[in-house]
C-alpha cells in the first residue's frame, strides 16, 4: 500500500522507523490522484483508513477499504492501490517484518511456521484504532506503549484471521523456470537479459516463460524487476548510499528514473525516505550513548573518577 505525494494535490506522506522498534516501518499518508503499480512487500502490510476509500487490487479481486476496515497483506502478495472516491484516502499503515509477526504468533498462538492472514479486508474498528495508537505512541517517542499495542493488535488479528502459509514449492516445469528466471534477474539486475534471451537460456519459449512467471509471482518479469530494483535501492539508502549511486547500481537509467518508481512503490521520494532513516539512526546513536553513560555512572558512581 502506498503512493507518491504530488505537488498541489493536497497529498502528504511520512514513511519512517522508530529506533527502538526494529523490524517495523510506519507510513501515515493522504493520497488523492496517485495510483501505483503492482508490487509486493518482503514483510506484512497492516493498514487502516481513517478518511475516504482505498481500492486495493489483489489477485482475488479488489478490496474497497473505508474507515474501520483493516487491510492485511501477506509477504510477496502482489497488489495495487488507488483512490476509491474523488477525495482520496487517509490511512495509517504498519509494515512489520516476517520475524516480528512470527515471533508474536509463537508467543500468543498455536500457529507455527510462517503465518499469514486468510482475509485481506475485515471490518474491525478496535484493531483499526490500535493501528492508529501504534502510530501515535511511536510519534510521541513512547516505544514501550507502541510495542505493547502492536503486539495486542497483531495477536488479535492472528487469532481471528491467522493461519499457517503454505510453502511455495515450484512443482511444475513452468514454476521451476519462473523461479530460475527470478534468480537470473536478481543476479543481473543492472543489465537484465531480454525475455527471448532469458527463455533461451532456460530452454523454454518466451511466451511460456511469461505465462509461468506471471502465474508464479503475480506480475510480468519487467514489473517484478522494477519492484526488485526499488527494494535493492532501499537497502542501499538504508546504508547511507546516495540516491544517484543507488540508481546506477540497481539498473535505473538515472536518479529521476529511480525517483519516479521509488515514489510510486514506497510512498515517498527516496530523498525523504533517506532523511527519515538518517533521523532514526541519529536517535539510535544518541540512545546508545546515553545508555553507556548511565551504565558508566552507575558503575563508577557520580562523584568517583572513572
């Protein structure tokens, strides 16, 4: 879920992390005009709309999500999103990692393995309110409250809508070809082969590979590759690499090319994304320093030499 704010459209967005909540990204935004392409996430999506309507396009159909609806999307499920009404939608979204969700499942349910949600859009005003409370607590710097509310909310959704996700083992020849094509595209992200070259290398036909890839991953190879490039660029930005450098390394023509696709998929431009990451890193360094100082003071005593 997410899209890019457009100048003069009344759109806004903040995509960020809290230094004391590892494995969790937060997005609060308003989108009006922007639609964004089919993409997927490595982790989970848990979002709720506070105003307007968001249309979420999924493999099984479209979810029309309004206030009080909680949208739950499992890892690697391709989806799109757009405004369902002219005034757009305002929402708060949480992006917990697979580890966060599975740790909560192991602690609070009998579910084991990789867990997921059997439904995508459910009316649950209480869970929707809890998602907003996670955001408010994090924005107020209250990591303890945010962590507690997150766990209560996820445990509620898992108990009502959770289950173990089936392992995606490529059994057919077409599925195996799609999986091999994905590996090759990841390895050659900066200079990908054509569909014909890729099919020839795998010993299949271009159209057979195209059909198999779309069936396995929910999008054609070129769309999947754009999504993968944005993910790779995000990891580079997280490490402090410059957007222009990231664009070149993952195979985008130039930085504007990265900006366009990154904004459409992530929800904010790469510069804004990286600034929020830098603030998070600064807060984490400050917190670590303060902890060390408190430990040193406790060990030596406030009036004793170190």
